[in-house]
C-alpha cells in the first residue's frame, strides 16, 4: 500500500496533504498555499486570523469562485445587494460569473478554508505573482455600476451537521451543480464497500478528505489517505474509495467541468448502488 504524496505517474494524478502545498504567504496572521493548479480548476488552502479582510468587492466574468470552510467562519457580501452571509465550518458558498463578492474573517478565532476557482481563470498565476512581486492580469474586475447579478444567483450550502449514514449505505449531498463545477460531499460508514464513483473522460476529478481514514485505489495502486489530503485525477482514470477505520469518513468530490445538467448529475450519483441522496 502506498502512502506517498508524490504524483501517481501511471494516472497523472496527485495525492497531496495540505501541509505540502506550494507556499504563497506565511505570516503570523495569514497563511496560504496552492494545492492544485490546472486549467480546469485551482484549489488553494488558507488560514487567516480573526478580523481580516481577505478580498474586497470584485467579480469574475468567466469562471466560478467557491469556498469550503474547514474551521471558523467567513462572512461574505454577495450580489448587487451586497447581501451579508456568514458561512461556518462545513459550509460551502459559490459565486458564479458576474456575481459580486467580498469576504472577511469575522468572529473571535481564526478561519481556515479551501478556495476553488473553476476554471482557473489565471488565479494560480496571479497568486504566484503576488508572492513574487509580479503584476499579473487575470479574470477579475471591479464591481460594475449595476452591481452585477443578484445574490440569489450564488449557491449557499450550510453545514449538514453531524448526521451519520444509517447501515452500510453512503450518504451524499450535492453542494454545487454549475457548468464550471460539481461538488458533492460524501459521508461513508465504517468499512463501507468499495465506492465506484462515476467519471467522465473530459473531466478532472478531485477529492478532499475532511474526516476519517480512506483507501483510494488509483490504477490498481492503493493509497492510504487521511484528513486534509487532496487527490486529483485526470478524466477517465479508474478509481474507487473505501472507508478504512471504525468511524465514518467525510470527503468532497469535485468534478470540473460539471457533466451536464443537474439531472445528469443526479443520474450519475444514483449510479452507486443503494445510494441515499439529499440535494440542496
């Protein structure tokens, strides 16, 4: 069994703990790193102290900007109304193209989160440019005088709580179904049977382990992965996931671009035998 964080050369995939991401900044109050940078998607990990303005109001024209909160909470101002929305640990929010957004770390403790840009839109190059003192143009603009699209166009998906799946069936929740990305959160029961997740040749498929211990079989090689580990695979690469420990496991699966409509997404999810779903 492999536990290496090195790229899987047979599949072109990557297995990476968040502690081994590409550093972007590190101060007492702010830390950030790149976990994955591809044309289809860039994923970063950040930790900011309380009371920090992370990003001022802006829009993206051609890609979706999304966030999954790992610890603490983030406060957003979303849409032409600048609607205030606070998302705490386990919550997800996505701002599609032309939806204005800004966010900060309110509260009295630090926040830690994943930022997901799909497509990349030049974000990874921009962040590296900030680190290296190089000015980079990318898909970002000031909020237009019209304010952009309404807050109702954003996707806000709060934490699902501590509900465990019954019996040996997995439980999944569709967090986001947009043309740029599909995000599903899975809860796997102890020693669940292999979970053969649907995949499409044109998609990049990524997984992020939130809780528990998993075994990921990629191209006939089994890897042991724990919390805070990112797995990314090119389209069409066969893969299965199994829960290793005596406790439940939770993970996100991210498919970029999304495979068709929400109807197509639901069909894919029900490809897994005995699946129970709840869709926001």
